[in-house]
C-alpha cells in the first residue's frame, strides 16, 4: 500500500520503519530538513520537507493516490487540519494519533474513524501491568472496557492439558473471555479452536472485559487444588514402582532433597553415555528419550519417571533425554536418594528385587515398564 505519514518524530520514524520493513511504499512529511535527511538515509523512505497542513505539500507528497494517511504530528490542531485537508483531497483512509481526548468529537466530525488515544493506551497498559504482573502484554480495545492480553501459561497451571472447550466450560471461567491465539516457546502462532490443547509454557492470547480480567488471570494461572511442595512430590513418588518399599516419612525425605526444575522445550537433560547422577519425575510437560541415532524411543508424560537405573547402578546413560515441551521436573540426586535407601537394608533389598524383576521381564521380551523407566538408564 501507499502510505503518507504526517510527522517524522519518534512515533512517525518508528511507524515508517515498520511499514517499510513490511514492503509498503511510505512517504513522510516533516518540517525539519535534518529529520528528513535522516529518515531517507536510515529508513529508506521518501521524505517531503514541508508543512503537512499545506495543500501544496500534500499534493507534492502524492496524497491523492495514497491508500492510508496517518497523522502523528505534535499537536491535535495540526493533526485535525491534516485530516480535514486529506479528506478533501483523497479517498485515503485516515488515522490519527490523538493526544487530547477533548478533540474526539472534532475528529469524528472531520470524518476520522480510526483514532489512537495515546494517553489512554499508555495508561491502560501501565495499569494492567501494575495490577497483573503475570500479563506479558495488553492492548485496550474500543473505549478501553475490553482488553486484549497475553499470558504465559505456568508450568503448574491446572488448565494445562485441557482443551479450549473444556476450559470455557469450567465453573469460574468468565464467559466473556475469548481465546484468540496461542504462541509456542519457539514463537510459532496458531489460531485456536475448541479442540486446541492449552500447554504449559505456551503464551495464550485472549480478549476479556476489563472487569473480568482479574478473574480470568487468576483462573488460568491457578495451580491444582491439593498438597504442595515436598508433600505433593512425595505423593507423586509413591506411584513409582521401585519406591513402593519406602514409608511416607522416607518418601518425604527424598522429596525434600529433590531439585525442582523448569525447562523450556528442546532442553537436553542428559546425553547418552553421561554418568547417572539423578533420576527424574515429570510433573508437567513431556520428555522424549532418544537412542544413539536420535530416534525417539519413548515419551515420558506427567507422573512418569526416567533415569533411575543409571542412578542406582552407576552405569552410563543408555539414552538421551530432551524436553519435548516446556516441563517441570523433580530431579532426585544420588546422595539424597541413597542416604534414605541405604539407611534401611530391608528397603534396599526389596527395591533391588523390584528392579530385578523389571529387568527380567524386559529381557524376556515383554514390554518395558509403562513409565519407560528402563529407557532412562
């Protein structure tokens, strides 16, 4: 498109650079000859040195054939005059930066339908950022009563793994909050529908009434109801087969010594051949285990574990572990684990028996443990 920008100051320069990068044909009208020269040299736009409220200057800039005319001059009276002149000379769409909201009606009478109230936008963004630090970015829509906002889904969010339709049907989720986009950690954007799954670590883009913004943010960032910390991890560890001989106190001791990790997608946790210094429990997200050729041999999901045999036997890792999505993990180290296990010889023997049976089943041609522990050696 052919675009005329009135004003080459800070906003005009940035706007021109962005539009040129998007392959538009841009002409800037600016009184200051030095700014005109800089815009031409640094941005590569045609710069007409003159007054954007002069019909002759507008004609020289080619306003009659412009698709869009944008007024970003320093004062509203100048932007208003520019808009009125463009309306009389061109069929171009007119948009204006409004500094003083008392000019709103005057702009409307001049036929300007696309107004950007700079102060309102800045104030709305700042108040949203102050009230909701979890919100990555926001933009007021219309009269400011509606807000478009970005929110990174926490790794422990209870809605992670749910579809858009499921979340919208949950009690407590504001009905007027709408999902309009999703961006993965690599920056790839998708337009969600009802079957789209919300994933931890991804950024979701929504539109909500400002009055319901707190409700929406609180709902989407809430963690699952129940135990937390070491007690929650101990409950997860209870499901690991070879830890069954440990009593609740011993399990919680192991859980307290675990390191909680948050890793983005694509993080290599360990490589084949590494020493086994810890085993991992997946709390959220998914981890892919790969063989020597880089082929996936298993996908470990929440509640699953891997890496335990290398920890217990001291043998090198026989697979490479890479996070397939953003993950939260608990890493149980060798010393913390053995200090509990070796303090009770009976427990150690029972754990050895369980692991031995698992190995025997695998070597007999049966399927490995459903949590893929054998692949994490």
